[in-house]
């Protein structure tokens, strides 16, 4: 617990680690966005705690403000973006039978990490 990581789009910190649940705090820099991706073994709940999130889940795009949340189901092609000028912070709750980073299938990535 307390593990941290830095990515080109921002930073993350593990807040809680259990066998079928991982809770992280993600900070996305202004103009940053995670890769367009999908997971086969987990769902994610994103709760905005700072800034405004632009969320794509399959063909649906929505904006979430502080206190708002959304569920990202298994198999959904999704992306989290910060189109604002201030940092974006979310709490990400990962739930599933397999919660490893190798359950990320990337389709498009601004930083050259796409799988296909």
C-alpha cells in the first residue's frame, strides 16, 4: 500500500490494496489523458475529487465534476482526459478477479504505448 507511479499523463498512488479491490488516487495533468484502453477482468469506478474529467466509455462521452462518478464495466473501451487548465484528481476503485497492470489492452496512446 502507498505504492506510487508516474506516467506521462500524471501520477497515481495506491490507497488500499485487497485481493479483489484496488483503490488509487489518480492526478491527470492539464491536457493529459490516459490511453484508450479496455480491461477483461475488472470494472472501475471513477469519482472526481478535483477538476473536471472528460470520460469516454465505448461511444459515450461525458464530463464529470467534483463529486460525480461513473462506472467503467469490463470490456468497455475507455479513456480519462483532463481538457481543463487545472489538475484533475479522481479516486479509482478497481474491482475484479484479476487486478494486474497487464490487464490493460491499449488501442491508442498519446505516448506511444498502444498495443494495436
